[in-house]
C-alpha cells in the first residue's frame, strides 16, 4: 500500500449483523488494508459498533459513500496515523510430526517477528497447523490446534528454521 494511509472510524447503532458482514467484505474487495468491527456500548447504555477501516487517503470518498448509503451513518472520523511494523521473516520448512506412533511430514510456514535483531515471537501458520490436525484426525488421532501450535513453535525455538523440524506429540 503506497500513499498516505488514513483510518476511518464510524459509530454504528442500527445495522443487522448480515449487513455489517457484507459491508466489511465490500471494504476488503475495494482494497481496505484492514477492517475491524468492535462491539461498543454508547450513551444511555445503547449497544452498537465501532467500525475501523485502514485505507489510502484518496479512497476516502468511495468508502464514505458506503458508510452513508449502506450503514446510514451520519458522519465519520478520519484519523491520521502512522503504522509501526516489526520485521517479519518468513520461512518454509518441513514438520516431521509424531503422534500415536505414526510419523508424517508436512510443509510448515513459520514467521519470526523481530524488533531489530531481537526475536519477539515465533508463529506457525494456522492453515498449515489445521492441515496437520486434519490429516491425523482422518487416521483417528485427534490433536487440538492449540497443543499442536505450541509444540511446533517450541520445536522451532529461537533459531532460524532448518530444513526439518521434529515434533513429538506422543
């Protein structure tokens, strides 16, 4: 995303969930960098939502039209912000997973989140974890995604992922 980025903020108090979901999808299709819908409690205890949309500044009229026409908002806020981003290193490795005596190999995408040279976190790709869980479930060996994720990330440790990581779930 190049150009000046702005954050649109709109308060919504009378739109059904289906419409909100459709508008969020429309914003994603129109090129919003991020769309967040937060539940809120307004004055006099009235329930509502706060919609946050990251867009390029020159897209504002197009997105504002949707806010007014589809959601019926009376106005919105434009917040000028600066996005701070950590360094993300992406790796693809092979996870050799042992569960219930069976050993299977799977492609595994890993992200290392760094602040300069300091490692902040390791994150295994959810879709890859889900595929591993599904493959073992087909064989009657269930493993929760949370447990699998923690074992995979621990197997990677703080090092740069090598060609193969070994994950023992037995």
